[in-house]
C-alpha cells in the first residue's frame, strides 16, 4: 500500500486546522519535532483526530518527522543513541503493521531533505 506523506500545502492546512499554524516557526529541528508530536498525538488519541488520515498515515508521518528531527539533531550535535533507540521503539511498538519497503523510502526522504 502506498504511504502518503503530508507535506507542503496539505501540511500547512492540517496545521491550521489543528490550531498549530505557528508550528513552522523555529529551527529545523524544533519544527520537525513539533510536526512529529502533532501526528503522534492524533495517532495516540483517535478522538482528537480530525485530520482525515488513517492510523497508518498518521504513524508514517509521525515517524517521518521524528527521523527528520533525529537527522537534524545528529548533524548539529553528533550521534545520539537515545534518539536512535526511540526511533526503533516507535517501530517495535507501532500500532500498525509496519511496511518495511515503505519505511525504507520514508527513511531516505527524511534523512536527505531537499
């Protein structure tokens, strides 16, 4: 199943809809972490999810932004085994069946921003 990452105008719309339009203000690292938290909060609290995204889409978007955050932090401060461990735990305790092929693509996109 193809995984849709929410980016660009769609991401801006969801952030405004969620009342967090200022999420894009700050460092790249802070923006990525806040976006991870946004998708993760919808995933963990389905009653608040008015995004229209499935659990799978929420998980992969949350994972994408966490990996983007981790990548930015590593570039700024060097390796961080705690963040790497947290990424593995996201996969280990995923509420959805992980599509490893999709995950490879997401990892590549998140670690090589344009």
